[in-house]
C-alpha cells in the first residue's frame, strides 16, 4: 500500500526539523496524537550519515502467492515500483515491512534509482540486500 497525495511541507519546515532532536520531534508528534510514528529494530547502514525529508510511505502486507508473482513487480501500478518512480527530490522512502526479514524490500539497483531521482534516502524495518554496495 502506497500513501500518496500528501501536502508538501511548508517552506523552512525541513530546516527547522533538522535542528531538532529525535526526542523533541517524537514528543511533539505525541502531543498531536501521533503515538506510533516509529519502527523497531532500525539501524543505519552508514552511521556517519544523516538525512531529513518528507516521507513517501509504503506498507507491505501479506499477499496471496498466486497473485503476487514475480511478473507483478514489473507492473507500473505495483506500489513499490510506483513509490520508486514517483519519489521526488529530498524525499525519504519509508518501507514498512512489519519487521519481516525473510525477503529484502530493496537493494542496490532500487537505491541507485532513488538517488537518481534525488531522494534523500530510505528507512525500513525490513531486510536490505546489497548493503555493501549501498553504503
């Protein structure tokens, strides 16, 4: 499931947020009633780098194996493909895999495409392949 059609952030919002700590941002979201805006078990591939950007979110849900075929990944309407092909400059792709590490949600080729489109980066609680090439 791909969440689309969000309003862009107001000018200066990312600059302001880049100066705030994660704890402060989390506290402010909590005050707004957003209490589960985190992923467990997330670790950076490169701890020396940081990123900030408006999120483009994809949530993976269990799929029927007879319908979710390898060929379906090539369809333009596939949520992962649509997310990668529509992400804008400075945006962050957030892939919610429900912590399932049995299969990678992306690898070096998709990350190269994200970077070519100007994405600030990605976050996932799922598995990532080709980590050495992505770093």
